[in-house]
């Protein structure tokens, strides 16, 4: 059974449709990337999954149970989000204890160990934390909560390269030790692409792609070469991006099946290269 | 161990080849334990499923074997297996692309052989 089932979910704010009839299964114990441009509906989707917002239509089930006002189910979901809703006067170590009242299996020792690792002073007041450390603090709570589902909205916001590296490694080691469903919503696609198992791309409130990273990387590729030969190759083919440089063209192709015409590529003397996730994302969401 | 995230080659295949390279170089000796998939995944920042897939290719080919509860080990005769496999790939891919490039540059087979011999003499 799938861990999170999203059924015909719609959220409207007046005339604005933030989420448009979305149906989606998020399977248990996989690392997902939820990608979309600003305002695409990522945060709305996460807010609806965790019952922080009420849908205009549709339902969300976790392990078969409707999330609507269902504390029992939601206590197994840790949602790390951008806004700071924690009491600001608290110190980091007090916040850890405070969160443990709600997430009773939170591992306090592990949380302190991570604070140490990231250089987060547990005596600091929450309101005095920089953007980066505020994010780190929330990431630590998510990773140590022991929830079966963790939803991370912008988990690297304000983090420097060293801290991002440390966080990605910690996410992986945490996940390997205790497999869980992890959804990462981020704008830093290239960095995160190899740690993801599946990708969900959302555009204007609709899911436009959901696939495993591995399949996606086989289906997608870039072809480049002399313009007329490139054009010959893409005749009757769907392509998602085209760049021109003089007589030279480069197209990004996303095949429906995994097959590409290697023979034709060789005959036309075209060059094949990898279409990075970021490139696909830009082409698909433009 | 280095992976090329810009390469067209899938990460799990690159990983399998990197382990093979380490076996050829003697970094991992036969009957010795190799790095765990957990360490591979964390250090290379790749999804554990990807790391697992790379390793299982080598398990299926009899190059690595799993000791339950202990980890992954290099099989006896693994080096020879890798050598044979790489020779075949050398012939099927390397030589083929050499010939294709030579064709593009109008280089005859004799010229190629001459070039190789001249290189040999220099070293």
C-alpha cells in the first residue's frame, strides 16, 4: 500500500486555483523531490497533506486514513516549513524538549549530536538565529523526530555549501538507518538530484511529471550537432528544449519510452549528452 | 572513487566500474571486504537504491559476494573476470570508436598500426 494517497485535490483562493485536481501516490520509504517554480503549488500541496490547510475539494489519506483533523496520523508526519511558528523566546534546547511533547519519539541525544555537528549552539534563542541556522534547527528537529514521513520545504535555505553537504549526508545516513518517506522541496535541484529516488514536478497547480530519477535520466538526453541534421533527428519527435548557436543546435528530448534511436544518432553524426535534472526542469516548467 | 555526475553513463554503472577499477588496481584484493553500500551512498551523496544497484551488478556477475551480516567481499577469481570483461568492452567500444574516428580523419588501418608501433617505440 502506498503511504500517502492524494485524491483529486484542489485548493482555490477566490478565483486563484493554487492546486488543480491533483492525484498522486507517494510511496513508503522513498526519497522524493518535489520540484516547481515559485508559486507552482508545492507549499500548498504540503500544507494540504498535513491538514494545515483545508482543500476546496479532494482528500488526502496516509496509510489509508484521512488526514482531516486526524492527530493520530499527523503525529507520524513531520513537516518542516519556512515560516517560524515556534515560540521565539525559546532557546534551541528548550525547543527540542518542547517539540518532543508532540513528537514523543524524538531522539534528544541525536538532536544534540546534530546541533554539535552543525555548530548550532543549543543555548541560542530561536529568534536570534540567522536564516541558515534557523533552517538547520528545523532540519534537525525533522531528522530526529523519528516520524515515518518527513516533509522538508526548502531544507537548505540560507545554508552555506559546507552545511548543505553535511545535511545531504545526514539525510542519507538517517534514511539508511531508519528508512522513512522523505519529501524534499527545493530550488537547488542539481545538488539534490542524485540523492532522490523519485521526482515530482509541479507546474501551475498541476503535476506534470512523476518518475524515478533513474528512468528519467534514461528517457531524457540532449542531442547536438549541425542544425539540419538535428532537425532531421527530431522530425516526428517531441522535444522540450531547443538552443541555437550559429549552425549548431542542441535539443533536449524526453522520450515516452526509454528507447532512443542510437543508429540514427550515429548516422547523422550527432552528439549525445546527459540532460541534467535542472535542464529538464527549466525546459518543462518554462 | 570519483563519479562523473555530468556523464551520460548512469551512476550505478559508473559505480560498478569504479569498484572494478579498484579490484584491477589491487586496492580491493580477492576475498577482502569492500566499502559498504551505506558508506558509498553517504560519501558519494547518492540514493542508497542507486548504490545497491551498482553493487548488485557485480554480485550477479560473480565479482562480489555477500556475507550475511558482514558485508560485501571480492570473489575469488574476480580480477580475472573483470579483466576479461574489460577486454571485451575495450574491443567492442574503444576499438570501435577508434576506427570511427579514424574513418572520419581518413586514416587507414595500416596508418593506425604504424601509429601504435611508433608510440610503443617511444616508451
